[in-house]
C-alpha cells in the first residue's frame, strides 16, 4: 500500500505540473506560430495589396509570419466563408470587405457581418461622382438639376457590374434626393477602369466609382470629380466637396476593407490583434503605401467596426430592395 500511495502522489504531482504548464497563465504567448490571412479577392487588386502591406507590418509587430492566401469566387463569398469557418484560435484571420454586407441580400451566401469577430477597419473609399471634361456640368448641383428634369433613364452611369457597390451608391444617392432608384440608368461594366474609358468616349454621362479609381483619368485631364458621397472631404483629394456641402443631403457610403476573424475569437487574442493593427495603421509605412495609391485610410477599432458593418448591412439592404436586387 505505501508503494501504491507514493505512486499515486507522484502521478498527482506530475498531473498538477502538467496542468499548470497548460493553464492560461502559463500558455505560450499568442501568436506562437504563423498566421494565415485570407483575402476573398484575387492577387494584384486593391484588396490584395492592402492585405499584403498589413500582413508585412503585422509580422514586424507580432514577430510571426502572416501568410496571405487568396480565396476567390462567388463575388467574395468563398473567401469570407473560409474566414467564418476557421477555428477561432487566432491563426486564421482575413480581410472583410463591403460585399459581406451585400451578398446575403442577394441570396449568394447566408453569411452576414455577425458571423465574424471584427478587429479593425483600416480603409474606406467613398464613391465620387465623375463626369468627362467635355460635360456641360461643372458642379454636382448643375448635374442634379438636369437629372431631376430629365425623364427616368435619360442619364446613364456606370462604375461596376449590375448590383455592385457603385451601382448601389447611385441608387442610394437618388433615393436621398427623393428620386426613383432608376432615375439614372445603370450600364454594367467590368469595373471602374472600363467605365472611366466609356465616360471619356461619351457613352456615359457620369460614373460613381471611387476617386482613387478615377484618379488616372482625372490627372490626364479627361475627367473631373464633382463630389464624393462621404461625411468629410478626402485629404488626398481636398478639392472634391461632399454631397452635403453641395446638395445639402447627408448621404454617404463606401467600399471598405477591414480585418476580422471567425466568430468566437478569444477576447485576449482579439485584443492583441487589434492593438497590433493600430500600430500598423499609425505607421509611416502603411500611410505612405495607402496614400501613394490614393486609398483612403480610416481607423475604427473592434467595437466601432462592428457598429459600422451593421449599419452598412442595413444600408445595403435598403438600396438593394429599392433597386429590386434583394432576394433575402
């Protein structure tokens, strides 16, 4: 019996020591190994570029590799689904984009912003209202006065595909002005670049893509931006007024990019990531990178980002219902 007792005490001591080593107080600090950062869009685009600068700077802050992995398909649904389905341990996070507030309204996914742990918003690009330099409209008020007097569909706009973010921006703007959602006809395009080419060629009256996307055409003297749909002017384009300044309507929307993880991310890990992202956001390297490409920078911490996404979700739903795109 004494031998058995000694063995029991010895086993208990080993178990206690093992338990102490595995307890949270003694757990290895996060991150203890490489982290995957999923991007729901293809390599080479703006979302990919933003994710890669964030990943590079997170590596320096947290002393572990942050590996960017592109998961494309389903207008962003595939990548967002992979982020949401990841283990909530902090080793798979990803870029959340405006599409997560849009896709479920079109029944393309069941995911909503509430399927994620928001960490931080770092980028926001509101749409601008562009016309060609040959257009007779020099201000957005002149343009809007003409749109109001014209029959529905007389004016044509583009900037992205049917039902995309820039189309919904146009719809929201028309609604804010008390006009029908289809007052300005939408001509679907494969993105802002071809839309700006069509604008210069004269087949469009206006575009509603972001000013950074229109920048090259504007700097070439072929187009001008009359206003942005934002609460404040973009310091990168200080001469472009807001809709509120010019039309008195406080309507704003945007394409945006933030970082998040799957729902249920432990609070301590989420706090570590948000703190590191704030250092990334404040760094000259990040600011120089974003400014050099004309991307807007905005900081919203985890709680603010959560509120922002929920507001965007409601706004996108209203615009899609008005335009007849909502299926959910």
